[in-house]
């Protein structure tokens, strides 16, 4: 009889402990319904847009996001939950994923246009992506080797002739190196002239800075809108020449 009473008490205590753990109100709230570590939306309508604006750019915001929450972290663009991945191993698991919510890139639509491959999903998007990817991978890259080597050699010669202590505009030169390599591979020698690369960079900076400012989802002023339109036209004219 005594053994039964002890058993019953132990079972009762165990049940109470289990129920307490299950239903005890936790002080920690999850940032999203999936329990993914991340930031709470700072605004109901714009999500973490104010935080991105405060960080200075989406890149700087994501650097801080992953520093706070690890290699898998969530945030909000408007009311859309976004999961950011910053791990090579996790990228391998996601390599078969193709479709991307168009809402994530809505901000860039004024520059890319709705017809950009960025917004194309499904079979049509995969087909176009395969055609473009084939031109910039594998054996196709060998055709660009001579061009890239020639461009890089030009900068090596330039830096070798720079007097000691003379200022070198690395930002400008590295932009020229990257854009010259890509633009000449895609559009030919039209962009071999530094003046055209400067024109491209100036227009690009205006457009991209404007889009970064629109992260707060507020309408730009008429002056900013006009400057953006002018620079966007410059970019399109350069590409279509």
C-alpha cells in the first residue's frame, strides 16, 4: 500500500512539472511564426525598412543582422518575411531553389523594369537563366581570359609607374576594372574608353543612391525623381549605343 502511495505521488509530481513546463508563460517572444532568429518588424507596414535606412544600405543592415542572429536570420520587407542565408553549407541545401518573391525586388523595378529576369520565375525564368548562365561559365569563360588579362595588365603597368607617395584613386580604378571587364565582355569595346566608364559610374551612383534612399518606402521629392530619371536615361542610352 505504501509503495502504491509513493508511486502515485511521484507520478502526480511528474505530471505537475510537465504541465508547468508546457504552459508556463515564456518571456521570450519569437520574431516570426516560424521561430527563425531575426529582427522584429520596427513598423507594421514597412517592416524593417527604417532599420535598413538607419544602417545606410541593405548590405550594412544584413551584416549587422547576421552578427546578431547567426548565419540564418529573418527580417521583414513591408509585411513580407524574408530569410537571409549567410552560410556556404546552407546555400548548398538551397541550390535547387529558383523562384524568388517579386516583392523582394519591387524597390528596384524603376531601374530594372518589370521585364527584367529578376522578376521572372517558373520554367520561363529557368530557361532564360540557363541561356545567360551558359555564356559566363565553363568553357565560355576561356573566351574572356585574354580580355580580362589585358585589362588587368593595363592597371599593373599604371600602378608600376605611379611615383611613391602619389595618391591613387582605388575606388575609381576598381570600379573601372570591374565595369570594364563586365561591360566589354557583354557589349564589346565600346566601354574601353575611360570617359564612358566614368559616365556609366556617375549615372549608376545616382540611380543606386536614390534606390537606397527609397528603402524607407517613402515617395521621393520631385527633384530626386528628376535626377533619377536623367541618370537612368544615361544608363539605358549607354547600353543601347
